[in-house]
C-alpha cells in the first residue's frame, strides 16, 4: 500500500499532467478527485496540490508504476481530447518511471481500439508483460 507521501506524490503528478495543456478541466479535476477518494485523500488536499505540487516519490514495485501510468492514460482521455503535448508528456513520464518505450508506445496505440480509449487493465498488463519477458 502507499504511504501518505506517495499518495500525494502520485496525485500531484496527475494534477501536473492535467495542467500540461495550460488548464485543469472540470472532467480532469473530477477524475483526480475520484482517484483521491479511493486513496483516502481529501478534496482540500487536492486543492492544495493544484496550487503547489508535492515532493516526488518513486513508486516501487514496478506494478505500482504501471498502475500510475494507467491512471495517467485514463486522465488523458477523460475529456476525449488528446493533444500532441499530452502524448509527448505521457511518454516522458513513462520513461522517467522506468517503463519500456515499446510498452508505452503500444499502450498509446492500442487505447484507440477501445471505447472512450479506456484500455482494460488486463490488456495493459498483457502489453507490459510482453515487453518485460
């Protein structure tokens, strides 16, 4: 399970990613609030992260990094508008997490095969497993 600092770090990363196109849209904010609720983080704490990002914490093990990457993919597609800036940024984040370039590119390609670009977790795991074995 995540520590409080790890939770705030991953939510801060989500907020910063949502703001990559210079605005935090209502759908993105609501999605982040939903994730925060699952992690037992309050709306007030999220609002504080919108103003000032939390200290970055590296997620371990790799399964947690893949889960965070999936959250970012969902966040990117929540408003049904995906810009090249978002694609570039999510690739950068994935690489910084230590995820394989081939897996990241495959996820970004395969998401278009699913309604609302919501790639199922099982498919995501299959993709990452293929490139890590």
